[in-house]
C-alpha cells in the first residue's frame, strides 16, 4: 500500500468534506463590507441578486446604498438582521427599494417590526431577525437604501433566497467568516488562534514526552530514546511557550485588572519554571527513576492555564 498517496487522498477527502459541510450549513454567501464612503453615487454593487447573500456592514452617520443592475426580470428577497453580541447593541434598521430615478418601490420597515432572537448555528452568533419582503421586479437598475433613525450601528441585510455555494464561494467563506468574527462581532479570533498555536506546540510536546515516559518504565532503551527525543522536542516546546506568553501579555495589557487573568498569569509563570525543571530532569534521568510525577503535574497546570485562558479571552 502506498501510504504517501493514502495520506494525500485522506487530506483531499477531509478538505472536500469541509467544503461540502460548509455549503450545507451556511445558507448565505457572506459579504463583509468595510467601506465608510458608501453613498447613492458610490453604492455597493450586488451581483446575482436572486442568489442568497448576506452583506455585513455598518452605518456611519448616513444611509448605505446597494445597487442592482439586471438585464432581466428577477425576484428580490430582502431580510434584515442586527447582531447581538457582548458590547454590540442592536439598532433596528429599515431598507427601502428605489428605482433608477430614486422613487420608492417598497419599504421593509424595521421600526415597528417584530424582531426575534435568531441563533446562527455555523458561526455560533446571535442576531435579532427582523422583517423580510419579496417583490418581483422587471429588468433595470435598482437601489436598496439601508438606514435607521440615527444612521448608526452594525447590520446584516440578506439579499436573495436561491441557495448556491460553489467551490470558489466555499473557499472564500473559509477566509471571510473569521474576518467577520473579528471585525464585525468583535471576537478575538486571531488572539485565540495564536494562543492555541502556542498551547498546541508546548502542551503537545509535554504530552509526547509523558507518553514516552510511561513506556520507559519497562524499557531502558525507550528511556534512552526519550532523553534523545526531549532534546529534539525542547525547542518546539519553548517556541510554544514563547508564543503563548507573548499573546498572554497582550491580553493582559488589554484587560490588566481582570482577576482571573491575574491568577492565570501566576499559572503561566509556574508553567515556565516547571517546564524548565521537567526538561532538565528528563535530560538527566535514569532508568527506574523517571520524572513521571513532575511531568503529570506540568500537564495538570497546562490544563488549568488553558481553561482559564479560554474563560478570560
């Protein structure tokens, strides 16, 4: 059996499964709009208005405008949502559909609508889901005006109800969704990523050594091999600790008075000292005199630190 081909095939199958799963779960093609100079003269252009698309944007003191150019009659579906996350207050919005001369065709009025709580399972985000409307329009140019009383706040406007998630959209969504988490929902995705990267490198190294120490109880050869492996793994472990420490210092700088964070900083210091002590003991250990208890203690401290880091971040 060709294991190289098997691994490549397995990786390809996992990627395909990921993309298929994404297309099944996400109903709308996500669009993150960050421009602040959106206006009637400089609108956001909507391509393929019948396809399900969700535009994530923010009002900056004036209405946002979206433009649709269609050379054939089409059905226009609209649905309004606002995000509900810690630190983000939902501002009810409305959307007016205008023709090419600026005359109103219909209004999706969010002021007096019944906004309902809505949980989006794939991203794990909470919204207030507002009014929706569907109208049939002839070929032409149309504008969608998004606004509220103060023209402030983040919003989502879903356009189109034909679900379509081709390969290129699936790949784009893999990059767009983390950006949405960070910039739109104000969740520290990049911080969590680097924190987990550091933990995986460091904690993973410790777990590898611990598993080898257990096997070394019955084999002197395995004990000698563990000493050699520890010398190879040590730079990886310290790289993980370095990344974890840098990220944690940044987190503490942002929120220095968090009590749980202060406690976890103490655990991080213990981790650094205990890691140095454990590696030193493994490098000088003898058969039948294995630092199992020290390594097990290090694993326990890593578990506590990781849990408290998740709570704090």
